[in-house]
C-alpha cells in the first residue's frame, strides 16, 4: 500500500521509499517535473497547489499518475513563526489543469501523456485506467493503453464515449456511441476516487453503489459489459443535491472497495455500526456474479477506543487479506483465519482524515521483477 508524495529533490526520476507492510510506502515524484501552480500571496485567502494521486495500476507494475492544479479559498485561521493553519472553504476552479504520467516503478522513469485535444482542462476524464498487452498474449508487455469512459447523456439511445491513448501511436482517439450494457433505466455513477482496475484483459470502472462496467481498450470497437454488485449490496440512487452526492461519495469510498488479487476480482464491504461486519466476495469464473468468500465481525478483533474502522485496500497477493484503517493505524486482517495479522502506524506523511479521495490516496500494487516489466521502459 502506498501514497504519492511530491518531493523538492532535483532528481529526474521517481523513487519508492518502501515501508514494511502494512505501513504505507511513499512513491516520491520530483515536483520540478510537474507544471508548477501559479504563484499566490502567502498571506492571502487563496492558494494554489498541485494535488497528485495514483489513479490506476496496470496489473503488472506500471502506474498511472495524475496531477491536478487545485485553486482553493482557504483563509488562515492560525499561524506561528514557521507554519500556517488554514481552513478550506471551497475549491474555486471548476475545470482545473490536469497532467498525467505513466510511471515505471522499477526504473523510476516517467512518461508524460500528451494533453487531450491540446488542453489540460480534462478533469472530466479523470476516471482513467491503464492496461498493458503482450505480444502473442504472453511474456513481458510491449504496449499499453490508458483509457477513460463517460456516459453520453445527450444521445437518443444510452451509450458511452471513450478517450484512449495508445503507447504505440502516441495519440488519443475517441470511440463514440458505444452501446450501454446497463440493465436498468439508471445512470451509472463511476466513483471519482476509486481506481480503475485492470483485470482479465479489460479495464473496470467501479460504481460502488451498483456495480462495475468493463471494456477492452485495445479493441477496435470496445464492447462494454456490466456486473452488478452482490445481491443485497446494491444501493438506491444518490440524492439530487450536491451535499447528498458528496455524503454518498464519502460513505461508499470508506466502506466499500473492489480490488484485484492473484488473478481474481474481489469486492469487500463493511457495515458502519458495531460489530462492523466485513464481507468479502469474489467474482465467479464466468464473471457474471459474486460468491461470498468470508465474513468477519471486526468488532471482536479491535481494541476499544481506536475509532471507527474503514477499508484501506485488498492485499494484491492474498485476496483473503484486507487492510483496515483505524485512527492512524493500519491493520492487516486475515479473513480466512478471522484474526489480525499485523498492526502498524500508517506513517508520518500519511494524513488520516475521512475524505472523499480516500481510495486515491492509498493504492496497492505489486512491484514486478525487472524481467517482467523491463528495466528500459517499453513506452518510449
């Protein structure tokens, strides 16, 4: 499990600072490689910062990173000789600049994706995934595709639009009119801070209240498929107000998660009241439904006074293991054995707060061997 951290170091490559699991590792990115935000009055109410996150992993080691230029109204509420404390009131730029990179974590090299249609104002395409492909279907990958999916709400028939970038061509294209696979008269709400998953040769966009929609971005004409959440896990449509939508976003992001582990797709959810029931499901072999794998009452495993738990990530090497966050500690829960394997402080740089961007700040990945991903980036 790791988080993205901007560093003032004048290096030309990214680097990992690995922590012993379950502690959170840091992937450090030299900030001079990212477009700096505009300057601002250090004592004024308005600030500009670069917010970085890992939006996807390819499944075999590559990482998709994005950096958003955030403009915020945040007046100073306290200060001393060296620090300021600000209160965030609102974000003031509805269409901020976005810069994206593909990162080879072994070499630390970063490849900057070209802007979409020549503009950086592309936050609408922020649910972007990364998928690699190998020649003849096996061996180390030699190409990748980065892709985002949006529901076309202006057409007569339900359909989707995809924006995708191919490493082989170095260009974006735009398949339109992709027929919707959704079974109901309901619009999908892809969770804006849940990573797009790479699984079974497809990218999976997750709606934590309903299910997941998937597609093969390498296909000339991508065919979309939909898998609903387990029976009893589907939630009603979010409220119409901004406050209701945000509340649902936070709630779903903290207590629901999908992830890939050892070649299987998992879904985990947790009840929000004692005894905090943690339920783990695995997608069946024909990828049409879910099987309950484990169910554990966390309340009996947690010490009193630790606070309300929420879901971190599913272990990418063991689907029965889930990382749960309690206060500023992370616990590794073996659901098959019904016990806590390890407990550790999350780390000084990992800020704990209930936030809508939970799933983006903490990401899991398996660092590949050099012979699997290659020491020289294939995406040049």
